[in-house]
């Protein structure tokens, strides 16, 4: 037996064999979040190369965790999780909650990705709390020493919000300017939007009602509600080595 092989009679080992290859669980999470097209999945896991994503999707299909539907070729197909994979969703969710609860927030804030953050924010917007008419929100994120980067969330009646990486010439209703770290920290629940705004790390300019109702329409990560244990009398949270 090769040194790296698992004793597959062990249920934990069998589960690891299914889920352990790098990116596998993140691809599944993106599918559970509603992405079905190859390009959508890629935007949700921006660290993956297209070749590796194709390989992982094929592996997941072969293991019975993902089904491919529709036309030929990755750009014309849709990918959906199977009941076998869906049974895993609460387990993976609990794993994420454990990490959010126990791993030092400074560790997660060392590895920031603006595109991934904006892609996740896009699907968590409470459209009912925004004006009924079409509206555009521009995010300007600073991540020193890099230059500021702009993103636009475009809302039109009856369709999903669109995330743009370049200026499409739309009139902007609200400008949100802040550091990538502050926006990530507030959205993940490590801090809060009120605190980051009060500290000057996030600034809102433009539509007054949209600015005042920020925390009603910009819904935070589902992990933000996970309570961290009291570490005042015990050991600290798990830190990176």
C-alpha cells in the first residue's frame, strides 16, 4: 500500500477520499449557493485555474456528487449537486461554523480577495430594502500597497444583480469607499459596518436613504451570526503557525 493511501474501510477515510482534493468543498459550496454555469463557479472560486476547475467538476461528476445538464462543452452546460452531495451540505456548513468560531480572525483577514468578496456580497443583497427603480452602487476598495479597485453592482427590475468590473457608464446612486480589510471584516462579522464607518475605514457618499439603510440591504455573511466562545478565561483562538 502506498504511504499516502487511506485505509478505506474507515468511514472518515472514505469521506476524506471523496472531499479532500484541494478546492473540492469550495466548488460544492459555490454550487450550493446557486451558481450553475462554469463561468459563475469560476467567479466564486477565483483562485482556481479553468483547467483545474474542469478537472474537479469531472471528478465530482464521476463520484456522483455533481450532475452535468444541458449542451456540450463547459460553457453550455449547467452543473448541479446531486442528493448525495446535498446530504453533505449541513456537514460542510458546520465545518465552516467551527472555523469561524475558533480560528483567529486575523488569520482569515490575512488572505483577502476583492473579487470573491464582491461576488458573495452580490448575492446577499436584500433587494426589497433598495429603491424600486433601477440603481447602481459603486464600491471603491483600497488594499495598500495596491491601487484602488472599483466594482459596480447594477440593479434592474426583475433580474438578478449584475456585478461589473469595469465602468459601464451608468449613473451611480451610492458610492462606498473603504479598505478591503474593513469591508471584509464587517461583512464576515468580525467587526461591524457601524464600527468601520465610525472609524473612518468605510465612507458612504450619495443617496442618503440608501446610505442610512446600509445594514438592511447589505446582508452580512451567514457566518457573521456565529457566536465566538468567550476566550477570557481559556486559551485563545486557533492561530496560524
